[in-house]
C-alpha cells in the first residue's frame, strides 16, 4: 500500500520545484500518496494563516513532511516558519550532506561532508531584549539534553555509514560556558565511540580550512548558528545552494527540505534547480526504507547533471526546470 506523506508547497520557486519533484517520484514508482497543502505568504493573505490547521493536522497524521521553501513575511509578529516547525515537532537534528559531483565543476572534487546542526536552541530561540535605546541583548541557549542528542546522532551516523571522523565546531575559546559545555559533552560522548576519530575546531578556523582543504572533513557537528553558516559554505564548495538537501529529524517526526530559500529573484521564470529538493526527497525515501527507489533516482540525477544541455543555469547549464525534470524521468524509464 502507498505510504502517505504530507507536502507543503511554499512560496517563490517552491511550487515549481515541488511539482517537478513529485512528477519524478511518481515516475520512479516511489509508492507514495501525497496530502498537499499550500503554505506561506499567499495562504496568509487569502486565509489568514501561514500554515493552515489542516496542514499541521496532516503532518501529525503522516509524521513525514516534504517541505518546499517558505518565505517568512518580514516584520513584527512573524516568527520564521522553519523555526516554528522545528520547535513544534522537536525536529532537533538538521542533517546536511554536501558531496562533490563530477558533473558540476567547482575548484574541489573531494568534498564529502555531512553537517549535523543542532536545530532547536542557540541564538535561534529568538530571545532578544532592548536594554536601552542603543543596546540590544540576544540570548544564546545551549542545554546538555539538546547537545547530547545531536552529538550522539552524529557519532551513530558515522558508525552506520562507515565514516571515519567526527569534528566538533565551536567557539569555546570565547564562549567558555555555552560552547565550552557543548565541547565537553562532545569529548565525553566521543569516548563511547572508539572506532570513530574525534577532533574539534574553532568555527572561524573551520571556515578557512573548509575553503583551503575541504577533503579533510567528514562528519561535523555543531550548535545551531554555526551549522546554518557552515552548511551554506559547504553548499558553495559543491556548486551552490541548488544542490544541498537536508533532513530535520526528531524522535517522532521527520521533515525533508532543500537548504535554499524561496529564491524570489528567479520565481516564475522556470529556471529553478529542483535537485536540492529532489535529493531531500531521496533522504526521505531512505528514511522510509525505500532505499532502492532513492538509489535509482540518485543514479538518474548523476547522469543528468553531466548534461549541460538540460541542467539549470545556476550550475552553468543551458536548460531549465522542465528540461531537467524530463531528462531525469527519461533516465528513470
Ligand atoms: P533564506 O534566508 O530564506 O534561506 P536566502 O536569502 O538564503 O533565503 P535563497 O532564496 O536561498 O536566499 O537564494 C539565494 C540565491 O541562490 C538567490 O540568488 C537564488 O536565486 C539562488 N538559488 C537558491 N535556490 C536556488 C535553486 N533551487 N535554483 C537556482 N538558484 C537558486
């Protein structure tokens, strides 16, 4: 029987890339049934809520969400929808794999990095306080519970996927208590995994090292803000945001999304690259135990990425979303 999943079609390029990805999933015989909801700015303007109650209810039933980018309206009173979803469903582990693809030319050929970003705390708790007219404080929260579970997940992933090293990224030389605790917990947990090498790097150094010699990194684990920044950097190493997928996992719920935003600058032009959302869908298929279907799609994508005539302009292709999607489907069939 088909597995039901929830799909959120967001804003900007969201609907275009979602349609392309669902067509590819169907062509691959993924065995999924979709409960599709429009979410985001237009939904808010029409019906008064960024995410309708029925969409939340669907995710609570299916427990698995494929989510396209959503624009959070700028201004007071709107919290980032991504942050809201992560908090509401305790999607504490944000996993962002970046791997070089021989078809996409960049200065690097040996990038194969998986970033584990803590997803629920750090500066993203959104606690800001105006002290006086010229002073604002922002609160950074690090807890033992959240740090332990993301660090443990990173090591468990390394073991399960035959990885060699886990690197902890921090700024414990300055933030001695908060990042200091994260680092202490990392070293405590690393002792439980003697088969995996463990090391740590300060975040500014890690940015320089990533650009000089990314091949030295394997699995990386870090608090929320560093994870956001470092994973955008790793996407640049492999050819840009259009190629970086992610999963957001909790103990009960799972959400899969491209790392990029809604790209309003290219929305409606038919040139958005659906690969990041498609690879996120592959991570979803693997999560659902549909590994062979994910592998077929990944193979088709690798073949298509090598053909600049059909790929999208962000990766120097001469095609568009439609030509790319059709080529992937042709390779699947
Ligand atoms: P957010 O803050 O919501 O993450 P952002 O400000 O980082 O968004 P994006 O929407 O991710 O910005 O876009 C950054 C740049 O990358 C834009 O120029 C956009 O056109 C490009 N881009 C992002 N995603 C894609 C994609 N799937 N295909 C092609 N170009 C993309």
